[in-house]
C-alpha cells in the first residue's frame, strides 16, 4: 500500500517549536518533490514549503520564511518541516504531498495548535 504518514503535530505555546515528519511507505520519496500544506476549517489549503527531488531547491510561503525549514532524508524515506517561533496563526492541519510523473500522494494530516 502506497501512503504518506505525517507525525509530530501537537499543542505548543507561541514562540515554541515543532518538527513535523512525513514518512513514505510502499514507495521511495527519492524521485519526488515534496510539499507541505496546511488548512484551517473554512479556508482553502495553502502551500507552506516545498523541496525538490534533489533537495537543492526549497521554497517557502512569505508567512513562514525565516521560521520554517524543510529538509529531506532519502535514506530514511522521510521529509521534515522544522517549525520555529510558532505563532497562533500557524494553527492548522498540516499535510505533506509527494509529486512526480510517477504519481501524486497525500498524507492524512497532523494537527498543529499554537496557543497559550
């Protein structure tokens, strides 16, 4: 079964940090570009960050630039999103996506709540 599984979400105070993981099973992430997205109820899913299949190119939404870092460890078949200086407006369900000509896969999401 081909799937992505996100983990690492939770409740954190403003200014805190979390590291999200996106692990693949049933296929290798090596040839896929990976994106992190987030969604809050009543709003459209928005792109947060993405990393190329080579890992050499990363992009970030303006709202997270300088606070979030995306990385990949193909040996572990996992992509990470390090989130620092978290703000209440970062609260959302975070999803990872793997995309290439081979296919397009989404995880089930992990909840991140930033609140005091």
